[in-house]
C-alpha cells in the first residue's frame, strides 16, 4: 500500500505503526519523526506560512493547497487527511476531487479526532486500513497503560485551575483533546471545553478564570518561540493579579511537539503536564520542554 498523509498526526501514526516505508508523501508541516523530512511534500501553505495541519483548528497561515504534480507522481492508494478548514489542511473536497482524477481512485480518509479516546480510536482505524491491526492494538495498549499510570500517580491530589493558551495574539484557549490531557494530568481546564475546538478569549475572561497555572502552547511555535511570544502577555489588563502570575506558574511549552497534533505524542504532552502540575507525584518519564515565561527553564 502506498500511503499519502496530508496531516502531521497521520504521518506520526503511520511511522509509529512501522509504516514509514509505505508512506510516499507527507504535508509541508510534517516534521516528525525525522525520517518524514525525506518524503515528498504534497501540500503547501499560501505565502509560505507555516500552517500546522493536524492541530486544534486554530493554526494560522493558509490556505493550504496540494502540490498537484507531486501528488500525481506518488500515486497513493490511501490518502489520510482531515476536514477542519482551509487554514489547517487542504479542503477535503479538493482532496476528493484530486483523488478521483488519479488512476485506481485511491481511498480518502479524514482523521478528525477531538479527544484522547478518539485519538486512540484513530490509531486503530489507521491500523485497520493499512493491515497493521496488531501493531495498532499494541500501540494503543501501551498508550492506555501510560494514561493509567499518570492517573494513578495524581489520584486524590488537589487539582489546580489550568488555562491552556493555544493562541497568544489574539488570545485563544486550546481545545479538542487538550482538556483531556489536563484532566488526566491532575488539573482542571477552566476555559477549554473537552472535544470542542479552541476559541478566542478575552483578558477579562482570563482574569475571571483565576488560573493557578497558565500553559502557553501555540500550535505552530516551539517552546523557546512560545516563551518569547508570551512575554507580550505581561501587558494584558489584570495580568499581574492572576494567581498563576503571582506564583510564577506561567510556562511556555512546545505546542506542535506535544499538544497540537492528534497522534501518539499527546501522551508525551500529558506526562509533561503531570510533571508540571504535580512534580511531587509524577515520577515517571517526562519530556523536557517547559520554559517559564520571563524566567528560566522549568
């Protein structure tokens, strides 16, 4: 099977299932695992903007379009995409039209999980589509075990009030699976809605939410870039009165690495949050990557 993945989450799932040799092309935003860099690029964002398909629906840039000549040349049998709007990925209707013009009429599947359980189901779906069912079951089993380990470690502890900022200018909270990540890690997401897309918020909403912890996770920025961008938050009305600010618990993290793509690494992000929210309880493996806004590495 020749697989084209037009979203980073799909690419990461395929490689995690050992399907890397079958991947014949990826999106312009696919940068993990490193082997993805050697695959033909099948999409581009207008003006070279670094739109991040596979995120929470708040990615900037776009619209995203197919690189038609490359798409036709790789001749996929299966195309993995999503249906979340032109700023995030190639519109589904465009992908379907392009697929109909290819020999063999490849199958097009939109991967649109909106929660951690849905991410796990998506992994099983990709395994079913590609003949990697057993590997998919093993991967989902290992991810479920990690979820249980985090839940067990933080069980019974006070749950800090958490705000996850998926956009900084203008302000917006992350959605879809991010509230699940917070809940599993032992916090309560006080502005994000589980399963719903990210949404804009005001400085007044942020102040009323009284967060104990603020996590800055723009979907296109690495941790150091997010830290620099988050410095502008200090000028928001009421910023200095927020409990998270007064206690020094405002951090920047790597959004595309751990939070904005629905693939196996959402569990890495969950473990990162557990270490951030409950460092005295979570002793398991945790990825690096929290930077205090205006401070030193956390």
